[in-house]
């Protein structure tokens, strides 16, 4: 290392240190909220037994955490269970394997129980996601805004899942790793990360859209920045990697169970519809909650607001990749998600919108100094911390005998 390069590296290390410290403080806040809600959790089979006092780690493995524990301890079934009506019943094939396998590895090495291993894996993945997110945003919006966005993402109401036995932190870690690789034109690294994404979360389709936009923009610069044959091949590999990410887990389920539709049939068991019908659940849910006319107006307003947030000059600093993700991912959710109480969790990967919410997306970085960013961040921070308590108490806390999942 030369003397000229050493200060820049130290500044980079200082930035990463700040990310880690701030993220740790955010997790202290979340832990405090979990401990405050914990005494109100009634013992049940989900918490270790009706007559067993609820403690912290079992409290972090409720709901889907029970399925991940089952996978970590027993794996996936070779045959699909069938409900009384003849349709496929709920089963582990709905849950991607990378997180429970990582937890199983920690269990094997340390002897820890799944709740301990699962929450630890989630916590560590969250630290990694925060660091990579900061590094991804730093050159686009500057240090103050990048740190502010990481803090807001780490305190978002559903960010409680970042230290629960859930996949949100792993998914965002791989997402930001992929986006960072794309931004640095590390096409083969992106390809490898895409395959891991295909084993952790069903987001390969919107990532493919992001990759296509980045590849097209790179191709348009070919005269000023020539593209070699090897680079062309690497860009194609990244696109293929996203395709593999979208098809990999359904293919594994097919190969293991012998049923071509094993994954989609399993997913349908969690939905209120016999099959996946794009966008219809949103219309039905909005109609049920708000009425026909108002529901349709809300459904029209949501994409209009998203486009307005992302398409204006106030978001240009995000770059084409993050702007595409901010539109492509919600479009994908609209097509495949049956919206209900889990919607809050699905918003966790939309961290680029936080840049716009704090007014930090202008290309010239106007108002992105420490004081102005802090002033704009604090109200959102207070709102988000309050939202964490609401999410934990209303959605995460299980009220026997049945409740709505978070």
C-alpha cells in the first residue's frame, strides 16, 4: 500500500466501522422492543410448550421460523402431503433452503438449538447487508445520506425480522451483494450471487430486469468504453444466472418429489386462491377493505406514487439499477403476492426508496450534508421505531389459538 492510498483506505474503514456501530445500536433498540413485548406472549406449542415459560430465543423463532426449524432438523419431504380436499397441503417446499441450511451448519458446529442458530445467522447476515448497502450507496449519495439510509432500513417497522429466524437479512445481503457486483461490472461475481439468490428468495425475476437494464446501458457505452468478447459472455452469464435463480428451486422440488408443479402447488396452499392469478388478490383485498371504487383508486395510486418517487430528478442519484429495482420489485409483488399482514416484511428489500424519502437522491447531492440529513432523518427514525413496537406486538406476538402471521 502506498502512502497516497492509505488515507482513502482508512476513511473507507472508518465508514464501515460507523455502519457496523450504527447497525448494532439499531439492533439494541429492536432487542429492547422484543424484550418489552416478550412478557405478553402466551406460552404455546409455537414457543416451546403450553407450560413452558417463554424466553428470548424461542420468541425469535415463531411463525415461519417453525418451518425453518423443521427443515433444519429434518429436511424436505420426498412426497407432497395432501389435504382433505385433495389439494396439496402446506409443507416445507414453500421455504427456500439456504437459510435453514446455514442454521443447520451453525447447530452442527456449536451444538446450539435452532432458535439460537437461526437468530444468530439472521443477525450476522444483517450486519453484512448493512455494510454492503452502505458501500453501494456511498458513492451515489455521500457518507451522511448513506449512513442515514442504513439506519432507517435497520429500524424500519418490519426490520425486527433482521434478528429473527427469518430470511429477510439473508435475502437483502444477497440482493445488495448482487447490485454492488453489477455496479462494479463484476459480472461473474453477480452470476454466482444470483444462483445463491435462487436458493434463498424468489426474486430472480425482478433482478433479471435490473440486469437487463444495466447490460443495455453498458452496451450503449460500447463506443467510448469498448466491450470485449469475454465481457459480452460475462454479461450474458449474469442474465442467465437470474434465469437460473428464478427456476432453480421449483426445479429442485420437481426433481425431489416427482411433481412438476410441486413448488407452485405448495405455494397455493398458503393463498386464498386455487392457483396464482396475477394482480387479482390485490384487487379483491382492496375491494374487501375499502370498497370497489375506493379500492381501485388506491391500487391506481400506489404505482403512480412509486413512479413519481423513482422517476423524478430527486431520485436520479440512485442510478438506473436501483431505480429499476424500486419499480420492478413492487411490480413483481403485485403479480405474485397475496397481500395481507406479511406485506410489511416484503417491503424490507425496497431500501432505495428511503433515499428518496430523506431527500438524498439528487445528482448534485443538494442538502446531503450531515446537519440537513440528520434533520430529515430524525422524524422518520422516531416513526420507524414506534412502528417496530407496533409490528412486534400486533403481528409478531402470537395470540393462541390462532392468529394472523406477520
